[in-house]
């Protein structure tokens, strides 16, 4: 029977196939032996179909089926018929295969966990046996979904005139905001390749080469601490375009997500995606990647409380800062005094000195600072927030307004989670006009917020040397439900402007050439104006599926310490290999290799 070809995947058959003779192959999900009647649920990547055996079944076939166990690999030939007891929870629940031939193709030991949907087994055990974990229907469906996303991606960009170009994996180490993974060279001892953090410079070179529109589903690598939406190796949908402005790039990105969500999820009206400046989202939501599925917008009440004697508000305003807050509308029943105390502790944990609050219930108004302000002033504050019965107002104050905004952004999310605020649907937004520089309090200097080839807005050029805080970039992010999906920019191609930027970033001509010489050389030969962006494929699929972690949408992920438990990677290598590479590993004082 090994030579008998499979006629289809398990879940592809339906009532229209009743009477057909078929051959199915897969894994035994479950077996129900009722004496003279036996059923096997056979599973492959498409789903499950029931195999049936009864007193009319050939004795040898029945005995072979009876000897099969969970996760045995079998091949079965039979006739599709209508099931007497239907299971409408699965696509094939109205049919079964009455088996006339069966063969065990491979036996299996008892798996270390149940191969089932929503398995609750320890994740490290599942990751150790990832090949078994991937058999689970929910995880397998995630990977199949990701495949379809990748296919649609290539189709969309092909339809829009983009050329898929593979860029190198072994590249020159250049600063891109995170640590590089380095690869030693055997031929050039003492020298190293880096694994690319992104294809940024190569895609710009492709524009110089004249390809005009480039795309790639690119593997990228960053040696940084992990979290739920970050892996050391990840995949991004990368594209670049020549002879374009910001609107052109955003139109391609917007068209892509609209097509993707429409075809894959049936979500309509993704486009037009609202656009906000960085300044707007920070002042309204306290984040450059706000979750727009709920309200709680930030309100500035500095003018309202400027004449109060409450020292917390007064000192913040006199120190050049501000007093701002959010209204958790209708959340008074969930945000009890006990929960508000927890929010106050959370506010302190993110740098605030304290949390001022007002809670309005049927029993009346309670506040952490009510005794320090008049009833009239309290009414003004409530009016500023449009607060009513059932609401909770949360207020922060500080001499640094940027700190107030960013902390309120975090508090907004924390309060919504504690109050169980419903967050449904998919809410996209574009964030534009990011600051070109950001202030580093440790060095007391302004540093680049983006890679050094990002172009500043034309109207900001006069401020490059005189007032860096006023310089905004031709940079943009696509945000979905509080997650940054993509970032990009229009690039600098003017050598004079590029040299100005390098000098402002503290790079001498020699240092700039050492790091980016090949790109600067290319720009001497007619670079077209260009720009692009990159969308995180892993994060995109994670959001579309509502998964909790990137590990749920990546076939072979790493864990928090950047290791892979299935293969015990990273690992030591033989001494002779290190000698060939000119590398010597020494033990540190604590016994670890260095």
C-alpha cells in the first residue's frame, strides 16, 4: 500500500464524494474500539476524517486497525459513505471512510504531551519536541495561515510592479540600533561578517541600480533581549520605490494591508487609514503606537489647575511641566479603590511620584486630592474631562511634560486592561513626522532617532544646526492595535545634506566612509530619489490571528534567552574549528566562556 497514491487530504472530502474510493494517509488522532465496531480519527495537515470498521470488515484489516495507537502513521483505502452519527464541529463530520485496506507505515512511542488543540502542556516541553507541537491543529493552522500571507504578499507586490531581489545574509557590520550577530571568517582571520539587521543599504543600492521597485520577504537578525513580540531572527516584508514621495509609499503599504485583511480575514474598510503626526498621538494617547480600539484620550488640565494650591499640581506647572490625565469612562465599577491603589503603585513603578484620581459613583464623588481644592475647582476639573457618574479620572503631573505623556500612555493601557475594556476589531493608523533627533539625558546631546539616511522634512532644514528639537523626519510608522507593524522613510540622496547629517551625528568624513563607504560611492553615480518601508511579517500574522506570542506563528522559535531547546542551540564547537577561525575561547573567573 505504500505504492498507492493518496487521492486527497483528509479534510478535502465532502458529501459530494460519497461513493468514491479514496486513499488517505496521516496520523492516528484517536481510536474508539467498540468490539465489532471501531473508529479511527485520521489527521493530516488539512484536518480530520473518520475511518470506520465493522463486522463486514476483513479480519486482517480489522486487526491491523486495532493494533494502531495514537500518532501511528497509517495508510487507508476505502469508500466514502454518510456517517450515521454526524459531528458538525468538523468539516468532514457528515462522512466517513469505510476501510477495505490499511497499512501501518510507522509506529510511534507515546508522545510527551497530547497532540490536541489548545494543549496546556509546559511550553518548554512542547518546544523541546517542536516537531510534535507543530502537529497540533491550532499551531499547524497558524503556520499554514502564514504561508498564505506570504503568497498573497508576493502576488500583491508583483501586481504592483515590484521585483523580488534577494540580498546577502553575510554582510558588513554597520550600526543599526541593535547588536549584530557576528560570523567569523576562516579565510580572513580576525575579520567578521554580520548577519543583517535589515536589508536597508542593499535595497537602497538596488534603487541606484535602476530596479525602481524592490521587495523581499527578508530574514533579519538582532542580538537583543527577547519579549512576546520580538525574536533574535525574524522576517520582514521589505520594499523600496524610486521617484516617490511619502504619499506614494503609504499608498502601497495601505493597499497591501487592505488586500491582506480583506482576502484573509474578510475585514473590509481598512482603507483609508487615518494619519496622525507624532506630536498628535503623543499628546492624545501618550504613545507613538497607540491602541485606537478604546478611548481614554489624554487631556491637558494645566490651565484649569494653574491657580490651585495643591502642591503636586502647582510645583509641576511652576517647574515648566504640566498636569494631564485620562477619563476611564464607565469603569468605576471595575476600578475600585483597591484597583486604583494598584494603579498608583504601577504609576510609581514607571517613574511617577504619585497618582491623583477622582472616582464618581452613585454614592458620590471621592478623590485623592479633594480636600486640597474647592468644590468649584473640582467641578472645573470634571468638566475638563467631561466626567460623569461611573467614570474614573486618573491624573499625573511632572515638571517634564514628555514624561507625563509617556507615563499616561502606559497608564492608559494598564487601566484599560484592569477595567476589562473591550478591545475589538482592527484599528490601523499612520504616524508621521517623527522627530529627527531625540534628546539623550545621559550624554546631554541629541542623537538620531532613525538610521542616518532618513531625510528631514524640507521646512526643517534651517533648524538642523540651530535647533535640533524642531527637526522632523520624513519617517512614518504603520500601527495596528497598539503594535508597530512597520516603519520607513524617504531617504537622503543629496551628498551635501548627507554630510551635514553625518556631522550632526558626530561622524567624521573618515568614520562615515568607513561605515557606509560603498553606499556613499554609489550615490556619486546618479541616485534616484527613493523611499520605502518594512513590515514585520511575524508581528503582522500574530496580530491577524490574535496570537499571544511570536512563538505561536514561527515554526522553530527561540525562547527568552535566545536559545532553541529542540536542538540545544547555541552550542560549543570543536577546538579545531576555532583554530581554523583564529578564535580562542577563554574561561572567565566565574567559569563561563568568554
